[in-house]
């Protein structure tokens, strides 16, 4: 039951007794009279018989209002207006004493007219500032009161006899009819709510799909669910104009960028500009569906091209009919929605109507906003349709849709293939978009991404050969079919537009630039116009038409023109060069990497003989980069001399795959072009696979997406060198993406993961556990611990170059830690607390207090490269540890020498680093006392006095620097007669022939240091 009906019934039952108090009660002996009685003599708040004052009347009115408001159901008006409504009702009731009529006249007037008389007499015809709901209730309550007043009159014993029966019957019938009418006729807001419950689902369903115009594909529909096509694109303010040249190279979001769907959140009026296919209409649909799904807002989707066709721009009551909505709203519904500020007015396509109609549209918007302020309004347009600040006076904020980022492109591709139920093609397309730069430059908005996805699927996972067919389809769609199939007239035909655009493109290619002055562009168009039969005007008019409707040209700033995608500039410029026979000009610029795509596109447009000529000239230069450019051109050459094709493939096979690290570095110098040519991992040797990953890694900073795609293919490779290359190149890529795509898939055996930044720490926290970790640089101890999801899985940890204070004792959280290295951490303290861990290896250099080493009794391997306090090694090193390996590095024996070394009788390996103090005969004698020593490692130092080395017959293995020279090595050979293996670390042109004669009984190997 409607609240107003329930309130009405309550009032009908309670108002009678309250109303009777307003009138003088008949005294004893009262009877019939032969004439009517004036109202002023009947009311109880006037004259000599007064029993009520004005305050009591106000109380009676308050009781009537309270009973209605507090009855079950929805209140008939806001609670904060209760006092004002009661006051207004009291004033109307008090007006009874001022009416110049008698009781009979009042009964003849009827309740409605009596109520109207009271409204006029009280001066409260349209009380302000009451809300519409409160006024509605006040009028109803006044009329209800009048009904019972008249009933009271007819029931008085002194009422004129001849009218008593007739009036009583009439009033009873009237009360019943009014109660029935109230029950049958809901309040206006109830009718509105019922209509909105139908309208909003209809709107959401109507706009929950998008249509792709301009393509014919056998296996791909042209209508898709909105959630497939819609992405949270970004809009930019005038402070940060979007770049149309390198759309994927944008920095992270800045204060000048915001999610496009939030365009109306910060401003109630927005003019949103965007290039063809950038997602303007899709955003409008998304906002409509979102608003329709939320409570409180009422969206209107108003395509201007539709409104203009239907005649004058509509008033609010005509919005739905103008766009073909089959639902009929209650009378005045749209006005009530806008009057309360609940509307979301989405006006789409200012660029799609004639210029004269745009001014009419602005006038229409102005009048609409003046009449109904406070509603959200979005107007969309292509960038050049109207001047900047076109609606600034009306308070519109201007935003521009930015090109899609690579992450958004990947999201679109994944959603598209999920909706198309074609997951088998998804990854192959993503890989192509990452490695093929010209294709990536094309995929910058939902329209082009949808076209690429559809063509890729239609060809069963292969893009058109050489991608020429893709560009042709895109150009046809943008230049002609998209507008035509949406019912819009095109001023220039497709061929005429191509002729003009390719001349502009070639001029930019020749100048080596991507922008030109507007005057220069007009001059080029003017020279071309005589050859264009259907030109709609002068050069300026034609250029404006190209800027507005072609979808290929844009005006990023006043007086400047450029192509929305560099790919289209190169493609059209190459097309014109081939038509004009300028291939020699293109080849002469082959050494410039900016001309690579132009040359490849020229090969696609050229005839077979022309293609062969271009490729022969590239191969004749005999440089790795041009050889690879010739190989890349083969993709675009469907018909070609077989000899030329074979020569290009044979020459390139010497470069790809790289077989050594040096080959890989040389190959990387050819630039990002290499990435789409790199093979593998199938059919590659371990060395070739390593070479490919080195090349891709070196190109990671220049072309991260393409390099990542190559490296991703090797993430399951078993070779250790390949896996080390993959784990070692993390810093060249986005930390989170690389971790997800590559690192988290690697076999972790014998790998150490290096973490250098907060971004890498965050990525590490999301990966499967790593057993060996290396934290380099500034990291707080608590951040290191918090980064590792499973501390007990960590077996080896290295900390280096960290200036922050570090409590090494906190590392006891790593309960399984067996190896710890601390280098260059001047504030690292608490070494002794590490005794709680099962450490077997500890390396340190540059810690402030090494005396804590004495507590590490479980160590079997220890490396120290810093000064030790005292005069004996036993004062600092752990005397109870069963050391088997000991490295003493730079300055470590400045104070102690090797005194006390003989204490560690379990030593098997002694490594002496870059010592700054010369070892004495006494030091060497302590080495000779080690019974189990079999391995000796010596780094070269000018402090060595090798003639002091005693004979050490127990040494079986020697690792030594070639810097000792033949003379030094000869001395060592004489002191170590038991050697069986010798490793010589060399940075020089040192060969085995220099060393082997010195160690006739040992196996000698050279190690590049």
C-alpha cells in the first residue's frame, strides 16, 4: 500500500474528533433553526464563546501531521519539514473564522472548494520553501480536514432540517469516493519510480554491446559485449597532451591523467576529445550502463547524429522519443529528474554533425544547463571539431582520451579471445604485438585492437603476410566504411583521401620528422587538388576534412599536423615512394634506423623486380644490420626472385642465432629489428640458446616488450647458463611483469635472485620461494624480512652496499639459513646473534665489528676481506668452528699476519686475496703446519715474496693469477711438488703453452677472469 494511502486512512479515522474541537459545541436546549449560522459564530477560537486559542489550533494541526508521518510505511515528506507543514495547516484552519459564509454555503461549496478558499484566505497557496512532497501532503490534509468539517456541520442538531438528510448522504459518498481515488491514484514520485524500474534495465541492456563498423570477417561477429571492449582507459588534461607517435612509451600516470570513467567524478561538465576509434562512444555506453546499475542517477544517451536527423534538438520530455526508446515516461518525468539534479546527460559525437549544427548544439546545451543546473553532462568529439575552450564559459572541463598502454592492449586481447572462445590464438598474437614494433604502434585504441584480433583469428593465428593486408583493411575502415555504415556522408572518397594522405606522409618521411606546419600541409594539399576530381573546397577546407574524419591525421597543437600512428606515416610514405619510383632514395637512407619500416613497407608495395633490386642493394652493403633488414623484408615479399631470397637467408644464418657471447653482443648492436628475427628455443644448442638470451637481454632497455617476449620463450630451458642469463637481466625490465612472465617459471637450481629496488621486493613477495637471494642497495632489515613470503625456505642470503642500519640478529627469522654474505654494509651489527642459525658459511667485508665472528661455531667456510683486530687470528675468528675453507682478503692480515692459523687443523682450502701486507717466513711456516691443506688460492699482489714460500708437498690444487708471470709461476711450481691441477686466471693473451711446461705433472686450465 502506498504511504500516502495509509496516511490518508489514519487521518480519516482520527481527524474527526480533532476537527470537532475547532467548533463550539451545541448547548442544552439547542434545536432546529430556520436560517443558516455564520462560520465566525461557530468556531471555538473566536468571539465570546471562545474555548481555543491559536496555540491550541497549532497543537491540533501538529497532531494531525504527526499521526500521518509516524504511521507505518514511507513518510509522505522529509521529517525535517514536519514543523513547517504543521504551521501551514494551522494557519489554513484558522482562516475558517475569516470566511464570509454560513454553514449551508460551506456545505454547498464542497470540500475541495472550501479547501481552496482556505488556501487563498490564509495566503498559503504555494507555500515556500516546502518541498513538492510536503506541499502535496499539506493540500491533501487541508482537503481531508474540510471533508470532516462539512460532515460536522451536517450532523449538528441545529442544522437546517431540509438540508440535513441530503447533505449528510452527499458528504458520506464524497468521503468514500475520495478515499477510493487516493487508493487508486499513486503520488507522482511513485509513478516515476515504477517507470525507472523499467527504463534503467532497458537502457543497460541496449548499451551493453558495441558494434564494430567497417570490417567483414567470416568467423568474427561485429557485435561484442561491452565488457570485452571496455577498458579503463586514461584521459589527459590540457596540462599533459597525449602523444600519438609513441603511445606505448608513456610514463606512469601523473596528476594530469585520470581513468576515463572517472571523467565526471571531478567535474560535472566535461568535453571529452578523442581520435577515431579511441573509445569515446564505448565510454559513453559504459557510463550509461554503470549509472543505470547504480541507485539514484538517471542516464540519457543522446547521439547527436540521431538527434539532428529527427528535427529540432529535443527538450527533456522528448529525450527518449528522439533516440527511439519505446518506453513512455509519466508526464513531466524528465523535467522532475533534471530539476532534482539526478540526470547524467551523455551527448555523443559532436564531430559527426555539420559545423552549423554544432553552434546550434551549443545553444541547446546552454539553455538546458541554465534551466536544469546540477546535472552531470559529458560531450564527446574528435579533437579538431571545435576550438579549445569551446564550452569554457559554460564551465566544461576539457579532457582527451590517451592512447592505450601496452598493459591495456594485452588486457583487451585477452578479453577479446575469451569472448570469442579462441584462447589458442591469444598468446601468439600477444607475442607478435610485443616483437613487431610497427604492429604495436598500430594497436593503440580499442578499434584497431579489435581489427587486429579479428584478422588474426580469421587467419587461424597468423596475421596477413607482410601485414599489408592488415594496413589496407585498417585504412579502408577508417577512411570510408566506418562513417558510411553509421549513416554518415563522406565528403572525400577513399582513393582521394589516400592520394592526399600519402603525399603528406612522404613529405614527413623525407624530412625525417613526424610533424609539419599546418601551412606546409595546406601547400601540399593545394598542389594535389587539381588531380582530385571530387574535392569539396579549397586546400584549407580539404585539410580540415582530413583532420576531422580520416582518423589518420590529428592536430596535437595549434598550427601543427601529424599522423596518429607512425606506422601509417611509414606505410603511406612508402606507398607514394613506390608509385613515384623513388626506391633509390629509400635505399640511400638505409643506414638510418628511422627508415627501416619505410623500406620494409616499400618492399611490400613494390613489384617483384623492384623488390629484388632493393634487397640486392641492402645485401651489397655487407653490414650485419642491413643484412638483417633484408631478412626482415622477406616477410613482406610474397613474390621474389628465389636467388635473392636464398642469398638473404644464407647471409643472415651466419648472424642468427649467435653462437658465442661476443656474437650475441655484436648482434644486439643491429638494434630492435633483431628481436623479431631471433629463433628458439626449439632446435638450438645450449650455446645458441644462451646467445639468443644475451642478445635479447641487451636490447631490453631499448625495446623491453619485444625483448621480454623472446626471453619468455626460454623460461623452461634447462641449461644453467641460459637460466643465469634470464635471472641476471631482471633490472632491465618492469619488475612485476618480468617476475610473472619469466622468473617465477624458472628452475631455481643453482640460481641466485638479485633484488635491488622496492619494485623488485614487491614482485619477489608474490613469487614462489627462492632458496638463494641477494639484496643489493638500500633496504631496511624489516623490508627484507617482510619481502620473503617463506623465510624458512631461504638457504643462502647476500646483503651488499647497504648504508642503512641493519640488525643482523633479526635474520634469525631465516631459520634454515646456511650461507650468509655481508659486503659493504657499514651499519650492520649483531654478528654474534647469528649463532642461533645453522650457518656453515659466512663471508664479510666492511662490517663495523667483526669480533662477533667468534660466536659462529658451526662454520665450515669463512671469508673475511677487512682488517681484523688484535695480533692473532684466534682473537677474532671462531676457534671452535670446524673450518675447512678460509679466505683472507684485502687488509685482513695487516695486524695479525697468519699467526694462529695453525689452530684450524681441519682446513682443506686456504685462499689468500689481494693482501696489502707482505707475508713473512713465519706466516708461511704456519701454513706448512696445516696437516689437511690440499688446495691453495693465490691472488696476485705486489707484496708477494714467493721465495719465502716453503715446500708444501700436500698441496694438490692451485688456483693462481697469470699476473705472477712465468717467473713467479716457476717459483710456485718448485715449492708445490705434489700439484695435480692448476687453474690460471688470466685477463691477458696468455696461452697454455706459457704454463704447461712449468707444471709437467699437473692438468693445467686457463680461466678467463
